């Protein structure tokens, strides 16, 4: 299932050039600037590594087979956080994960199942499954928020 992720331009400018951006608690900001790598715009240097995906303007195209972006596991910690990405499916014929975090028996991920986007989470005792929206070929902002504990 080919998928694209793209940068959402912030109306207030860039993190590095504008002093009004607050970086308190920010562990990573990846703006999808073609450079062969996803550069973390914060001082944390949590750069991502692209495997297989190809650049399309300011986004990445995934073939749905083995393409991925890896970011350091330290960016997802037990303190809670938020992950957001713009996603557009060009076909909905197979299941595809867009974001996943695994720690022992615990996991959380956003995926499409060929019919709906869904969020799945397991905290060691309870499994949560949330269907989000029917799959189409429009752009959708996917955001996951996880809380400490």
C-alpha cells in the first residue's frame, strides 16, 4: 500500500529562526526536508533514518512493503508525548502500520487495516482498538497522545 507522509508548514515560521517557538519538553521535530535523512530540528539531534522510502517534494512515499523511517527509541519515553503526521493512502488493499512503539509486551501503533485507520494499544493487561476514519485518498492528520503511566 503506497503511503505518503508530508511536512505541515507552521504559519509562524521555523523553529531555528523564530524566537517565539518554545522547545521545552520537545524531544524531536522532523520537517521532512529532502536530505537523505530526517533531521531533528531540536538541539536533541534525534535524527531519523529512511529505509526504502523515496522523496516526493517535502514528503516521503512508502511502497507498502518494507519502507520505513526509524527515529531513536529514546524519543518515545515513559513521560508521555505526542506524535503527529500527515498521511495519504493511494490504495487501501492491505494492512500498513504508520507509527509504532514497542516496549516489551506493551505496544501502540497507528495502522490501516484496508478499510479504516485505527489505533491499537496494549498496556500489558488491556487491549484498546479505536477505528478512526474510513480510508480514502485524501490527506489526514494522524495524532497520537500518550500519557505518563
